[in-house]
C-alpha cells in the first residue's frame, strides 16, 4: 500500500517533497529582505532593483539638465488670397493671420485659440503673424500689411521701406487721399462717384472705373 504525504506550497508552487524543509528555509533566509526567494532560491528582485536604478538615474539627469523642448511646429502658410496665415493641425486649413486669437475657433482642434498662443499678445504670437508699426508699441497682423488701408495709423504699414509694399494694384487709384483711412491709394470704385477722395480731385476728373 502506497502512502500519500501532503505537499508543502510556497508562493502557490508545490515544493520538492524530496528536499528537506530546513534547506528551503535556509535559502530564503539568505536572501535580503528586499529580495524574493522562489522555491529554487532564485532572487529575481535584483533585476527589478537594477531597472529601477536606471530609471532613477535618467530622471535625475532630466531634472538636472532639463528635458529637451519639443521642436516647435511650423505653422506658417499662405492663404488663398496670397496672405500670411496660420496652419492648423490637419496641415491643410490655413487661417488668415488676423483671425488668430480672435476668440473664435477657426481650426477644428482650436489650436488657433490656445492659451499659450494668445496669453500675451503680440509677444506670444510667432513673428510671422505680426507686423510692427513704426511706433514701437503699435502692431498689426501681418496680413493687414499692404492691404491699402491705414491700419497702423501712421501709414507705416503701407508706405516706406518698413512695409515694402508694391505699387497700387489695378483695383486702386494712386493719389494723396483726403481721408485718413487710406495712405497712397484709394479704391478705384470711388472714381467719379461725386465725392472727393484725392486732394487733387483726380479721382473725379481723371480716374476711370
């Protein structure tokens, strides 16, 4: 008749019934408190401690020397009317510069209204989105430069080397405007409308629509 002896379990694994219990106990005592003994006395925690040490070293270096910043995304684009724009995350939608940070989400993900972009205008905006007027504290959006209108207030966005604007286009009439709104041209639609728009009256006597 065969006798059946109960088996001992350590960590859910049955131990070798032929191995003295005292030998297994001595094995576990030999392992440090932080290490885990298996029934074959393999201290696997040493590997885990080594990995944790490497992670701690990496974190320490990152804190000491700083985490490298992400490369800024280039969002410069040109709109359908050949003006400076802001490129959305879809890399297809080009928002006109003057519509950035206007509290209206033009991009699907709202990246044109992000706090980091709009928190300190104009300093928080990329340089390509703004134009600095001749008076240092005045600025306009880049797509307002050379649009025929006196957006800076001193015509520095329409005249001189700072603006670098081309001559009046076919939709404009070149003259010295009467009204403060314009700088070197008036819309050709004003010609012969019965109202003086040029100091020389050329818009009424010479200009043809």
